[in-house]
C-alpha cells in the first residue's frame, strides 16, 4: 500500500517501509476490541446526526454497515490487514468500501486517540462485568465448603508451625474474605473508569458542536471525562485493573500453595479429584496438583503485566504517545489469565475432598491446645506468665511420653499443677478448644455457622 493510500497518507511522499509496517501494527492484538470499537463508532455517528453534522441517511448507513462488519468478524469472514495498522482503521476502511462516502464521514470530530481510549474503557468494563459472576461462583463454592466442614478440626498455623485448632470451614471463610475484597476493588475500578473519553479528539477537543453526554448515555457511561488532555493520555484505569488482577492472583496463589501442601501425604488434609491432577511420565505412583501449581506460576505473569504498564506510563509527557499502544498485550494477558484461573478454581473448589481424620490427627499431634491449658490455669487464679511456664513443662513431659496433653491422666496433670481438676479435659480436647473461641469472627463451629448465615443474608 503506497503512503498516500493510507487513511492518513495525504502528506506522505513515499510508502511506509515494510519493516515499519510490521513493527508498528497493532491489529494482530487489538482486533479483539472490535465490538467496543463498533459500538463506539455507532454512538458517535448517531450523535453527529443528532447535532446536524451528519445526515440521518449517512448515520443510518454507518450504523448498518458497522452491524454487518461485526457479523462478518464474528463469522470469521472479515479479512484483517496489517497494512491498515490497527482495529480502528481496518474497520473504518472496510466500512468505506461497503457504504462509500458516508463511511469517510464517520471520523468527523474524532481521533484515534479518543477512540482507542473509549474502546479500552469499554473493554475493561465488559471484562469486569464478566469476571464478577465468576468471582461469585468461587466465593459461593467456598461458602458451601465452609458449611460442609464447619465441624472439621484442623491445625491452624503461624510460622507454618501448628498453633491452635481451627475449623476447616473457618479457613475457607478466610479465603472468601480475600476474594470479596477483590470483588469490591473491581466494582470500585469500574465506577472510576466508567466515563466517556470521546470528544477529547486528538488532545484538545473538536470544533464541531458535539454532544458528549448523549454519546455517554448511548454507551452506558455514567458521565464524560473532564479534561481532553488527560483523557487521551490516561491509562490509570488499565493499571488499576491489572493491579486488582494481581491481587486476585496473589490470593489464588496463596490458596494454591496451601492446597499443594495439604495434598501431600505428609499433610494429607485434602484430596484433589483426579480430573484436576496429572500423572508423571516416569513415576507411575505420582498424582500431581498441576492446577494449583499452574495458578501459582501464572501469578508471576500477571504481576509482571502490572509492572509493564506502570513503567510504560512513567516517562510519558501529555498527551497521547504511541507508547500507549503497548498497553494492550499486558492488559489482555492479565484478563485472559485471571479469567482462566478463576474458572478453574470455580470448578475445583466444590470438588475438594477434605480428609477429616487426617486434619484432626494433625491438630492432635501438635499440642495445639496448650494455650487452652494455660487459659484454664488463669481461670483458676494463676498469673498468665506462670501458667505459660507450667504448660511448657507439661508439653515437655507429654513429648517425652509420646502423647498429647489431653492423653495424660489426672494424676500426671496434677503433678504439674495442683490447680488442675477433672474439668480440664473439656478445655484441652480439640473440640473443647474450638468451641471455646466463641465470639464474632472466631473459629467456634457455631460462629462459623453464624458467619455463613450472615454471608447468605447479605448479597456480595
Ligand atoms: N493503535 C493505536 C493505540 O493503540 C491507536 C491510536 C493511534 N493514534 C495515533 N495517533 N497514532 O494506541
């Protein structure tokens, strides 16, 4: 295609070098914005007709021509051309081929700078709208699992050492809290981005009597952006999205790490169904937790994409710079990755089999009720520091004997402290310890069930 055949070719004396065409094209990745691009153009054309810049007939032809182009893209008939650089010029050129003169009038009062800003905001908005129901499936799955395992005792950890018994359901509700915060971050990001860029044109606005609020209404924006220079240069919304995507991945990655540990024979807390695992090509006995491992691994990519966008923006003067074309591959990769990871988690969570006996045995092995014995002694009048000391020596004694403190008989316990009586066993059993943490936000199964009931009442 020679220079002056390009949509912008009027002032050019020679054709773009083939190398530069290849180097600067974006259609190979921004073609995925076609739906947003078409919707934006249709709204722009309708507005131009409304304010009298375009005839009603031309606007009609444009809207219908763009509908036909969308159909041809979706049925795979559309031929994308690298020489036409990006999604915007591919569609505009095809429109003009199809409807003639009217197609050439579409770009009146608009620039690709406000066009791409609009497409991208619409795209991130559509993405958020598609991710929210997926997140809801994940959090709903966790709620159901929490209900199923409210009475299951497992060790709670600090420093990855056995600390105190907790309900498995309580642990699932902790995961859910993380994801609920991410959900509200997405909702928040959507609110802030939902303003119309069109009208900013190249950078300074346009001479036509445009009606930006009408376009905003047609496209479902809550309003219009305030400043044309800021509008064409702003990619904060993409950075915000990638930042929320990174947090989602960090949470999924932490869950993955726990599941991977829990699925080992040394923990044996869960069994991941075969359909979420793969085997080894050499070791016939292996069943590997590849899904959580891959989620943990993909987290690096998504965090990297956030870094890429931050660094992309940090040196840019106002207003639009072509650097911004580089925003799309990292953004799209984060969208695809976070969607795929949420999908696989939404499927896997309800299928997690909890091995209750192993969870319980692990909690019993780790002297996880030692704090409960100290609290018991405090209730009998001993200062906490002294109680701490008594329990330390009781644990050492039980360790030597190779049993849990709840397995020592009363005489053995009384040798440690005269204050201990038969009622101690209700406190230092796993179930007793769990049930005693009985307040809002704590792990007693009754509290876990209350938390689930509250969750079911308030919509996320
Ligand atoms: N492909 C470009 C992008 O993604 C579209 C805007 C181009 N604008 C320009 N003035 N060259 O940012």
